[in-house]
C-alpha cells in the first residue's frame, strides 16, 4: 500500500551492491535510513566493552573505576547531591515497572546503591476496554528523582513490547545511553527517527561476547533464539549477587539464519551462584518443546512447491528467519517476491542493509510492480497476519486492495497465530478470503507458524542450566507466571525460591538471596492517545466507556452574562442515548429537569463556581435519567453566556 518507487530503488541498489558480502561486525549506520546522518548525526557506536561507556568509567574491572572527582569531571551532573531517601548499602533492588501482569510493555529497573540499569522499555497494545487508546507505556514516576543515577538501558531484542516506549520515555529520563546488538539498535534508531529524537540519543552496538561495566553493574550477554534475530539474555553482576534475565527466548537446535543460543555460556552460569533467574513465562502452559523454525520452513516449501496460482503469505515482518526461508523457496521455485505493507518493506530493508536478509538481484519488488507477472511466478509477502483493520491482507479480503484482487487458485498462508483478542478479526479475514475463492492455510490446517517463546520443557532446560537460587517468572499474565513458578517447584525449588512478583513490587537481593519486600512503587498504565503522553487518565477512559455503553447527553444553558439567568430553555443534544424523535417526551422532561436544576443550583450557590454549578446539574440529570430509563449516559452540562 505505501510501497513506493523509493523503497524499490533502495532495495535494488542495496542488493546490487551487497549480495554475497559477509556480515561484518561493524555497521555504517549512515546508509541505514533515508534521512542520513549528515544533517542529524545519531551517535551509534560499535561497542566493544573495552572502552568505557558514557559516564567516564574506565577499564573493565571494578577496581579500575576512577575517583569520584575524575568521574564528575566527565559527567558534571554527578556533582549534584543525590535526591530521595538515604541509600541502603549492599542491596540489589529489582523493580518491574511493566511486563508482569500483561504480555507487553516490558521494563525492569535494577538498582544497586547509586547506580540504576534498566532492561527493556516496551509498549503494549491496548486492551479492549481502553477505548481510543493507541498504546500503553510503563509508568516511570519511580525514576523521576533518580534520573542522574541511570547508567544505561539494556535492550534484549527489537520487538515493540521491548523497545516501543523508548521514544516516549527517553526524553523524560534524560537520554541515558542504550546498549544492544546491532539489529535491535537499528530498530531503536528507526523508532527514534520517527519522533525526530535520533540526534539526542546515544546508541551503542555491543558485541555479545564482551562484558563491560555500568557503575557497580558488570554487564554480560548471552545469545538466545527468538522470533527476531539478535535476541539476547543479560547477566548483571553486583556485589549483592548476580541475576540472569532471559529476555524473550526459546531454544531452537536448528534455527534459521540465526546463531544458536550460547549453550556453553548459559551452562557455565550454573556454577557461578546465580541469585535469581528472571525468565520468560509467555508459554509456561504449553507442554513440550517449541517447534523449530526449520520445520516451519519445510512446510512452507511444500506449499510453495505445490501451489498453482499466486501465493500470498501474511507474517510479522520481524520474523526475519522465516522471511528469508520464504525468499529462498520463492527463488528456487521461480517466483518473484512482492512486498505489501509499509512495515514489511521497512523491516526487510533494514534487515537487508544489516545483512540479516539476503536476496538475489531482481527478486524483491514492491507490490505496485506486480503488473502482468504471471500468477505462477508471484509470491506476495504481506502484513496483516493479525487481521488488523487497515492492513493489506484485510483489504485484500474485503476486495478493497488497489493491486490485488483475490481469485480462485490463490493460496493464502497466514503464518502466525492469533494474539489473544485478535481471533475474531482473523477468522473474519479467513472467511472473506474463502468466500472470494482462495485456499487459506493457517495453523489449524498445517504447521505454518511456531512461537518465539520457550515451552515447558525448554523452560526446564533453562532452569537446569542456570541453577538459580531463586526463579522470578517474568513476561506474561499472572496465570502464566504462576505456571512457570510451578515448573520451578517441579524441579525441586522451594515455595520461597519461586517468587511471583507484580508490576511495582520491589524484590531485594542481599548476599545472593532474593526476597520480595512489602514496598510498592508507582506502576500505573500510562496511555498514549495520538500525540499525547499520559494526558489521558482513568477519568477520560471511564468517560469513553460510559459514552460507548450509554451514549452522551449534552445540555446547553444559554445565560445572560450579567444576571446569570437563563435566556431561553436549555437545549438538549443526545448521541447514542435515546432517539430524539421517538422520545420527545423524555427530551421535554429533560429540559424541565435541567431548567429546575440550574435554578436550584443558582439559588443554593449564588456565588458558586462554574464547576460546582455543573456538578449540581449533572447530579440531577444522572438521577433523572436513571429513574426514567435506567441508563446513565455521560451528562455534559454546557454553560454559555451571550
Ligand atoms: Zn519478543
Ligand atoms: Zn516480548
């Protein structure tokens, strides 16, 4: 849909230049975006761990930390007196601000004395009752008086539930440096560019093989498998104890175009006395092992090999290994690949430039170039695997797509499983496609999708390898985390050492021992509505709920500016509440009640403020509408002086 000539040229040019080149460790980010670094240089550094990060600490051992004076010289704000309660010594505090109690908005704060390190900063797509809200982000009020102590943000991988909130929160937190592997950093940079914030951010591409220091934290990484490349787990060593955070992970012995997990490094943790393992709980209720990506590739090959007409595959654009397999099979079976949907084109473009995806010249095209290509030579890769209302696939299913009209002999593959809550829209899309004559293959028909999250047996392997003293299930709703804790107990861990915490809880680690405290920090849902951050509070959401269920009743009072008396009868405007025509009687009564309420309010509060007068009227009308028709619309008294 948004595919245009520019994308096409960028892809073509890139393919011509780069196919066959080996993936380098260092990347030139100037070639990444369309707006290149020349006007707005973003600081992106390959980060080896030898050089000190931003705050002037040198060397990689704790002993080599500079004196406070040297540190302050490089980072003036350290001279400021630290605010907040007196710091308690020798304690590692672990505080989830998001990602527990939900799948999404992952963010965890680790605090050791004067130093704070944050793991992930994601957003969440809204739940059904959050009307009109675009995203939900974590609440960072806990950090607001501790900004000077934030040493860095460590990102496990590039999914939006781990990076999505960065553009909203980074400015609030004073732009602390961000560290991750190269694909994740590229995706963070893309998000920051969309918000015009790239010039202020400090982004470090780390080498997962090398550790480094952030204040009192010794940071180490290990590779994991996930549904996007460059997924990392994190090891944080502090004088109070060492914790391991898996990020989102699975074990895949035959990953596709991803390096295998760092099994040796993970196993070595088992002898290092890990105080707590924070591990991904998303699939803690699913038995067995997560199916390998390779198996999915084989099924997709069968489908591509056997199809007569066009093939249309819907998948998440971040499933880069799968997309590479599709590209390879398409090439082998003589099909060109047409990209549909902006996020598909964007992500593939980034992945190609970083050499995570390779395609021979002339294979990839935007869908606008499909022209008269013969059906048996067409493979369309599209967004919309979740039945999203504006997506390319949904529009194809509605016969509303400008390039693709679904017809008999089309094979449509939905290479995803529905995110809970999306089932209905996906089935609607499938029904519409079938009605138009397409053959639709989805996970209930063949294995065309596997999860990126470890299932029960894989979770057991992680616990058995790391041998943590305590298990802290993260990522997922409470029933998933509870099931994960259960797994820990199956493996012989005690009730005390399988710790289920919630957003805003504080877990403390002292001398290698983790325990949940009774302390709670603020961890609300911050809603993003359009461009506004957090200006939509619970009251507005409640208003929207009332409006959607019971409609709106607005009453307009026209007043004389001097006497404050009503010039004419109040006017009643109703939406979704009652049909004006059919309920003239109710309207008439509402006018009488409104008029009486206004006069009463003025008699009782001759010097009352507008808010007080309105509240009085609202109360009368609430009682009236409830008594009359047993409904409670959103009542809006409006006072106008003319
Ligand atoms: Zn993920
Ligand atoms: Zn996630």
